[in-house]
C-alpha cells in the first residue's frame, strides 16, 4: 500500500467505502491513516454504520453522508443470490446518482483524488479516481457459474472507468483471495497487500474462544442463535459479540460464555489479541485482520454468499484456518474446537 500512497502528499482526497457491513470501512482505516501522515486532507464519504465507525476513528476529518445502495437480503441461502440479482437495476440507478455526487464533492472541496472501495459510481473525470476491490472475478453459485466470465467483462468495464485498481492482497501463491483476484486481470491494477486497521498488541489471554457476529439479517440472527446454543455448553471460556446496534452495551453470562451486545473497534482489537481462537463469517476484511494478527480462525460462510463459501474452502487448506457450513455447526463446531485447542 505504501508505495501507491507515497506520491499522494498535500492533496485533498475523498475516501468512499461501500456500506454493506463494516468490512469495507475498516479496511480503509490504514489508507486514511497513511494519507493523513502524508499531510493530506481527507473527506470520508459513506453512509450508515460505516460512516459512524469512521467518524469515531477520524473525528477531525470531514465527513459526508452519501446515499446508500439500499440492498436487502433473503432469509434462505438459495434465494439470496437471486434476490441480489433482481436488485441490480436499483444498484445501477444508485451508481449513476453516485457519479453526480462524486462530481459535486470534487467541485465543493477541490478534490485531487477519489479512493473508492467497491463504490462503482464514486469516480470523476475532474480528478484521479482509484478503485479498491479483491473481487475481480465474481464468484457465482454453481448452477450459473458459466456466467462468471460475462460478469467479469461487465465488472472490468466498470472498473476501467477508474484510473487505477488497487487489489488488497499479495501477488503470487501466498495470496488470500485465490481466483477472485488472481485469475483474470483488469487494466492498471496493482496488488497492494492486505489492508487491515488491526494492530498486534501484547494481551493477557482472556478467552479461549471469541465469536464475532456480523453481516446481513436475518442470517446474523440465525448464526447467533446457533452459537448461543453451542458455546455455553462447551468447557472453554468464550465470548460472543452479537454485533448489533444499541445505546447500551449489555453483557450477560450464560454457562461458560459471556454474551455482549457490541464492541468498539479498539475493543475488538483487544479481544482478538487476547483469545486463542476466533469464530466469524468468512468476510475478506475479517480474513485480512486474522492474517496480520496470526490468529487461528473458524470461518462460517454466510449461506448463499458464494464469495464467502469459496474463501472458506480455499483458506481451509492453509495453516490457521478451518471452515464449517452454518448447517453443520451444532455437530461439527465442538469437535473442531477440541481439535484446535486440544482440551
């Protein structure tokens, strides 16, 4: 990352992460920090929880709320992709509106650069525009996998409107994203290494197991209910962070498991560094965090999200990663934890 940002100094830069979950926002944290170190003025442009998180992390930056894509999700794994597919027209309308928002912000602040994390509309001909993604190749469900190359051509065409594409992964076989960013190419693309705002710190081991919940409803709640049933019964000191919004952070002890409403970004960092094992979704931003911290992780892909299902299967062949489908949690999770922790 440093070699791409090194030349951006004393400029005005918009950083615009997608607001689907917090992963896109958290992986922009090291980018914003590097830009500020280079004496740039940063304008953070996003919406929802992503905007709130980055306001907390960078209160002195300028913050602009821009429209959300407003995507909704299906309860069933089978229906998720097709529901997302039906919402493509809504996404395209949002993308077109976003292009006008980008031009307006560039004019308002005399912007030199836009760095967009997966917001396809956040580019402008009035400045240098950079796109961040690890999904050059969109993983599709098996039944329509033959459409992956046509989807790639559309993806390539949209990314090509940007001056550069930054891929947050390693080049070569050490990579974390597999075929998602190492099979087909887009122009002016650069591997910048994994992006994570996590910092490795010396911590006393507080928990054997930490489960951090995230992602869209209703799958987040389904995941939570399964872990609420399993973890309190196990002979391990565990903590389940529900990852829901709340004015107060309630905490309860159920068996061997501490259950709390949410954790701040800094609190999650301490929890990760002070645990032996993490259980979470197979989101790419989370994976980059675990890689930097060297944490053992059990990945539970969100049902119906083909990208997470691919990443879970791909990474389970590497050290420190295990993958379980959500449907097999009750049967498989206790024995895999025992295998890892040796108790």
